[in-house]
């Protein structure tokens, strides 16, 4: 594949979900979701169990919506194998034919797509994910990160306009992760529609220009990542601070408007922060001015569940 | 028929431990025939009994089960099937290809071992070897199609297949005359009987019923498999 192919710009690659729900018996996995995914990189963010894979599977034609419609450029996705000429899919499941070598696996993908020069396409795709050196080895000997990369190569081999990746960075080491992030970003800049799911905010933030947040099957938020980040940052935060003089620091903090409550505990000072940006800028300066050493500054409610719960309550207000 | 799908499926079936499962029964059949020949000499009655009860009655359904479910069920179970399905290839074509692989494996292994073992026991006498080889060949194809379908219909394909082969064909078919009409085993024997002139062998199911039944079941199972694959859904871990 090439990263500069011209046909890409002539195609749109807009995925649309219209009032899509999916339920299994009495369990609702995705609830009345409407979203449009256009060219560029979009991150599908949500905690585990939010319905991200269900949504991706519906966009990839591997699951029929129980109600609503999923389309690619207005064309039906479900029961339409022709969409795979334009869609590349990297599923979350690690399973790859272990008895094939990386080369055979990606080459088979190129041949299944009926590409005119499958060997060249496979070579380019393997180069792109830096798997050329290990391509002669059987996939069953690969690490999790290598399997992930070879799956990405197989999904990219036909130079798709739309790329769907389900938790693509799982199992990769930091260098591989950065490399794939860079690749995804570049492909997005070239005008491809790229949607990837993740439960890690920082991953999404580094790659996506647009974020869709899914919580408990509901579409909780949508927009530019900075906007979402700001809304996340705007919620009250609880920080725990340990220092060389907790009492002195607590007295200074309560005098500032960035905090609504400060309490002294055996573990240090607990600060209820209402202005996140102001607090994080103020604290180091304050410590320096008071000649107090900071031993530890840690947010106590940074887990994603609480962040997402806040977003949901915010979006329903 | 897609050659890449066929290539991957043959590699999966033959390149791993499953090949030993596939060759175990045919080898056992030939070994048993060789042993009987050594002990009893040339004996047509023994040959017919071995062909009916072991070659057609035991080996054929089990080979069909191993190959028919083996070409698709493990891939659905572990999710590797996505590699084939997320391609611009119609699902019925994938189903037909999987069927061709399973049917070719069962047909070749069953036919070769059936002919070899029958020939060892009676040579070409009364057409026993040729008849049962023909029965194994076409019966194997039908079994492959039915078990392929089971592989996409249920995650418990092997258990259901064993119950069908042993309970329906083995027990019910043995004691309930009407049930015999709806048994691949009986259809295979009907074909064998048509060619063989052995006095030790006769079947109840006519060729006029067995052949159309075999064709309908085989084509029906493959078409149904294709339709099931079209609607194959993946459920995420999310």
C-alpha cells in the first residue's frame, strides 16, 4: 500500500449510525446511538463494557443493528461484502492463523482482496508497521504487540479508505505504540476515515482530533478532544498532597479560590479542587514561595469510571 | 471456490495435529483388514461386515465430523474467521470452498482406505471393494456438508455431530426401520449395494431414494452454511 495514493481523496468514507441500538435478549449493549464518522482520526472512548466493540462490529458489518441503520457513504453495511474493498478492520481478538508466517498472512490478505500485485502490497504493508524483519517467522511465535502489528498490516494491505481498529494499542510496547500512533495520525491527515476504540483517554488524545464517548451503551459526548478534556478538567477534582508542612500548605490553599475545601488527614492534605487549571499552576508556585517541599500530589478520583460518569451527568444536564 | 481460502484451510487441516485424527481411523481400518486377512484368509462375509460396520458405520461419520466441523468451527470459535470474512468475497463462496476442502479430505481418506481394506480381504470379488469405495466417496461428501453446516449453526458442533452419528444413525437407524431412510450411512450402503453383487449384503433404501436424498442434503447443507455465514455475528468483549 502507499500512503499517498490519489483515489483516497476522491472518495468520502463517511460512516453513519442513525438511531442504532443493539440488544442481546434483555441486555441493551448499544442504546439509540446516532453519530457520523468522517475523514480524519476519531477516537471511540469509553470504559470496558461501554459497547465500543459492539458499535465497531456494526460499522464493520459483523453485527446487525437491532434497530436503526449503519451505512458507509449512504450504502448499507450489513450483508454487503463489497464494503470490504473500502474498509480495513483490525479486531481486538488476538487470534491470527498461527501456522502462517507474517508474510504469508499479509500476502493472503492481499490475495483475498484480489489486488493486482499482492506481493508488492504485502511488502509495503509489512514495511509500514516495521514487521519486515520478522515476516519470515510463524505468527504463533510473535509477541502480542507483533501480532497486533501484523493484523494492522493485513488490514492496510488494500489501502482502505476507512480503517476500523478495536483497541489497537493493546499489548504494544511504548515504542511500537508511538509508531502506530504516528502511522494512524498520518493516515488520518491523508484523508482516510479512521475510527479506533480505546478505554485510555491519553491514547485517544494523542491520536484523535475528534472523540466520541460511549458510556453504558449510550452516546455520552462528542466533539473535539480539547473540548471533552476541558469538560473533564472542569469537574471537581479531589487531590491528595503530601508535603514537608501540610498545615502551612493547607492554610494557603484554602485562601485561594481554586479550592472549595481543604482537610488535613493522616495521609496528607485533601483538596477539593474546583478550578483544575488554576490549581495545577498554583500549587508548585505556592510550595516554592512557602518553602514547602512537595512529596506527593495525586488525584484520587481520576479513574475513568468517575470521569465518564461526570460526562454523562454533564451531557444530560 | 476461492483458492486462498482453500489454501489456508488445507494448511490448517493438514499442517497440525488434526491430520493425525484424520488418518487414525483410515489406518486402523486397513490394519484391521490386514489382520483379518492373516487370521481368516480371503473371506467375503467378513469383508462385507467390516465395510458395513467399520468403514461406513464408524469411520465415515467420524471422518466427516472431524473434517466438516474442523474446516470452520475452530475459526469461528477463536475469531480467525474474520480474516476471511472481512474481504470482498461473498460468504457463500467461502462456504463452498470450506465444503470442497472438507469433502475432498473425507472422500480421499475414506475411499482410499475403504478400497485398500476391502481389496486386502476379498480382492475384486463381487464388486465389494468398488461398491463400498463408491459409497464411502459419496457418503463422505454428504457427511462433510452436514457437519460443515453444524459447525456454523452451533458452538457444540462436535457434540451434536457425535449424537447424530451414534444415536440417530447407530441406534435409532438400527432399530427403527423408518429412520433408516434418513441416514447418510444407509444411503452410502445403498450405493455400495448397487455395484456389489455380494450375497452377504443387501440394503433397504433404494437407490432411487438414496441418490436424490444425498444430493439434496449436500447442496442444501452447503447453501444453508453460506446463508448462515452471511449473517454471522461477532459479539465483542466490551
